[in-house]
C-alpha cells in the first residue's frame, strides 16, 4: 500500500518539517486483537516530533484521516498507529484486482532458475527422505514460476559407484534370473532387495573373518564380496561389455519404478543428468584453477584448495593418481548445467548433512569466477522422522515412499468414509478422492514446516479434516464449490454493497495479500509461507461461512456479493495449493 507510505512521508514533512524516505517507515499488518488493517511504528519519528510515541501516532493518524480518503479511522496503542482502510477501498480491490482473470498470474521477470531435486541412487527405491526432497523441490519450482522466473526442474541421478555394483553383484550371485515381471515387484524394489541381500551376506563374511582373528577394519576390507564389488566397478569404468549390459538392464528396472513413484507423487522434471555421464567432468577446470592459483599441488601430486581464510579448511580436488573426487564432479556438473541453460540462479535441494559440501562447492565456483554469491543456493532441509523412529536404509527398514503413499490413501479412505463424505460417488471417483486427500495430507504436512527444521511426520495427524492440515483446506474448497454449484449467478458484475462485515473485510484483506505472499515464498525458497497463508485463508472463509448466510442471505445483493467472495476464495485456495503440488477436490 504505497499510498499510505507516501502519505506518512508527507505527514512527517508537514507536521515536523523533516524529510524522510520510504525505508524509514515500518508498515506491517495490524495484529488481530486491534482494530485496523495496517500499522505504522511511530517510535522512529519521536526524535523529529519531540513528543511521546502515543502523541506522535495520534498526530500522524489525524493527518492521514483528514488527507487520505482511503483512511476511515485510526487508533494508537503505545508506539503503534493502527489504520483502518475504508470499505470502498477494499471493494474496489475485490472487483478491480482479486476477481480479475489475471490476479496473481506470473509476470515474467526475465530471470532463469534451475531447481535440482530428487537425486536418487539407482540401488534402492525412494523413501520418506526422498519424499520431502521431491515435494520441496517441486513446490519451490512452482512458486518461482508463479513469481515470474523461467524454471528448469532438474534431477541428477546417482547411477554409478560401488553402491550400485553391490546390488548388481548380489543379483548376479543370488538372483537366479529374477526380473520385475517374474517377481511381480516394482523394478526399484527388486533392485533394492538385492542391495539389502548384499549387506546381509557382506556382514556374514565380516563376522567369519573376525572369527578367524582379523580386526573389524581388516575384515571389512578383505571380505570377498566387497572385493568383487570393487572389481566390478573397475570393470564398469573400463567399459566391460558384460558389466555395462547388466548395469543398463538393472537401471532400466529402477527407472521404470521411479517413474511410477514420481507420477503418483505428482512431481516431474525437465532435465535428467546422470553421474555415469558426469563423473569425469571437472578435471579440466582443475588445470584452469592451478593456472589461476586458485588451487595448489602438494608434493605427492594431489591438488587442493585452501579455504582456511574463509573459515573452512583445505579441500582435496584431485587425487595424486589423477582421479577426481565428488567435489570435482560437482564443479564440472555445475558448469555443464550452466552451459546447457545459462540460468541466473541454481538451487540445490539437498539434506542438511551436505551443508559443508555445498559451502565448499560454492566457494570454489566463486573463486574460479564461474558464479557469484547470489547465483547459487543450497536449499538445506532437515530429516523426517516417524513416530516409530529414524529410518535406516541398509538394514531394509527404510520407510518406503510407495508404502507410505498407500498408507496415506488407506487412511484417507477410512477417515472419509467415517465422516460420510462420499455419498453418491462412483468407485472410481472414490479412489481418485482418496488419492487426492491422502497426497494432500502428506504434502501439506511436510511443506507447512520451514524446510530447515527436522520434523516428525505423523500419518494419522496429517489426515484430519479439522486441524492445520491439507484435508481441512481441501474440504474448505469443496464446501465453497458446493455452495457455488447451487447458486447459478453471474459472478463478475459489481454489486451495490457499500459496507463490509468484519469477516468479509478480513477475507478481502487476506485475498489481496496473495501476490505478496508468492513473492515472499519465492525470496525465501519456502513453501511453508504459502502453506500457512492458505490455511489462514481457509480458516477465515470458514469463519465467514459460519457467521453469514450465503444462499439464504437477507437480500439478493448480499447473496451475490458473498458468492463473489466465495469465488475469489476458492480461486486463491486452488492456486495456493497448486503451488504446493496439491490438488483440491470439487466435491466431497
């Protein structure tokens, strides 16, 4: 509301003969317990007025009320000037902006951003941790698109390395030709099964060697299985046809399984990168860095970077034998992605256990002159726990993504049927609804929390039609659509309403904030900003719904106006939830 800021600048000039700029005015939303919609903090102006914060606020309030048509009233609480904006202003906002077809539609800002997320390993299925990663990445991409960026959604697949060879070797030794078709297992589950088998057999060998007198460290190195897996990796890197063929076959099983999971989860990608294609990248950049004295060589021939002046330590970037390490590959892959798309920003959605790695990577890219401080961002997120405890993948006790989604749909079915919300639905419509509610519950629960926070996911709590949940918001949308479907009026024509009830005003004020909320969420890379806003909007609509009759309104003008408010609310709820990757049902 720039007009309030401009008027406050004039007030200070006329009342206290002092020139101030817009950034000297702290404008915030009025707290719910006070009258008004906007609050100006008056403490900074007391040095000009030489009066108390209360008296200063009163003088500025009186000036605004006398000189600004949109200001209908004010009150002062200590050093806070609470301003009430006239109903006419909010009605104009509703009809001229909120109800227009292009409200909160993206305005291209000319910037391109890549969001890299998912990054699975092809030796096991996706699990609960991957779900948080995928949902965060997809939602951030949606939000940035809504904020005007051109977005590329990327997935860097870890499809090579010793862990991949473990699954391959175990299948070769113990699989007896088992395939997804012969076993009835999804491909990623089948390959994951052999990763677990490898671990169990490897542990048996370690115990046997320890019983023969070897130390645990020696037993881990000398176990025949791990030696075979290392040999298989060497053969893969040498291009052995038999190993490569097995690798391609098993990876194809995994990708088919991943595609199914991604589709069910409702996420997608514009570009896939594969470590099998990128693991040799970056070595040429090391040479360039040596010439620029960004890196230095030790006596054994290994190449390092010294980041001690930046508060970090020395970091190896090339081994003495000339082979690369992860950071080298990541430098090369970062440049490959830039060469492919020339983006202005690159966002990496990766768990917080990699915080240090990304600090090092970004510093190296900056020192090489390949990136500036604002073009790289690590969207670091905390682990997800279940009430039963932390996940452990190698023991085969991982919380599988597919199983969790099935459990969510089953819980949604049970709750929905208990509440009798599926009367008149066909079986196909019921199943679609259970999927929508189950996924809405899962996604909302994981996205409403700030990404940096570790969270405890409770499937039962997430499917609650009354709490701070996805299903509560979904049910609110279905309730609005039910009202609208029974109404049958023209929603675009302006009504003769001139005064607003408190609940109507609150709804318009909240709806008007939506574009700014999108901008805030994009700047913070935080879906939680959107999630919590949509919840507040759904709560405000329900309050309005309970306080004011819509279809049985006291007159036709009020009925039509409340229906228009309902249309606007449904539109924003639907758009907001879509930014979280959540569908909203038309009926429940």
